[in-house]
C-alpha cells in the first residue's frame, strides 16, 4: 500500500475508534459507582409541592408502593419504593440496587408493567433523572403533579441504546 492510501485509512480508523469509545464507553464494564443516600436526604421536587394534611406532617414519610427489580438486558436487582414525604412531595427510592454502569442510564416511571418495558417505556413515561450510581440506595424526586397511581413500574433505562437494564413492578401497599 502506498502512503497516500495508508494515511486516510488510519484517519478513518481513528475516527471510528473514537466514536465507538464515545458511544459504548467500555471502561464502564469495569467500574462501579456506589451511592448511599438516606431517606432523610430526600427532598421535595422543585416546584410547588402538594399541600400536606396536618396528620401527615407528624406521621413521617409513607410508603405508597414497592416492588423488586427483575433483570432485562443487564443483571439488575434491588427494591423500588414510592414514598410520600412529610411535606407532600414524592420520591422514588431505590434500595440495595445492583446493576451495570452504562453510557446514559436513567430512571423512569412507566405506565407499563416490568415485563412490557423490555420493548419500550410506553407513552407518558416520566424521567426522574440520570442514575446516580449502579450500586446502593438512592432517591429520585417525582415531579409535582405526577399522578403516581398511573404508573406501574420503575425502570432503569439506557437512553442512548433504548434498552431496559431492569424494572420493578410497583404494587400498592395496603394501609
């Protein structure tokens, strides 16, 4: 091969490798980020919180629904809980979470059940933010005005590749 052929081939190869590294971020297969927030670290979502009843302010946070994660594209385990805070705000709390790191992993609430989100989040899914860590306990504020009863699952979703790492069906807690 002549130099006039080798140089362009090497440039194209270098660009392709750079794009591949950006998209796939393969080093994340070998890293973990652990986050251990307490429930007291949870804050109400920005914006106007729903008014709380006087009895709620003395009762403390209240569990509304919970479920265990099932794995989809990546091994995922732990518990998802929706909680009403004493100020009337809501959080999704992930406890004992274990999943993989990824290039653009986010937390969602979906109207679909955990099995159905393997093929997509469905209409009206609400993004709660980027996954803070692939291990541990973490809180995600639910936007004010979100009707939690309309959502059936919590989902760990890779936005870049449109795949579910795992999901948890949220079953209402009696009481």
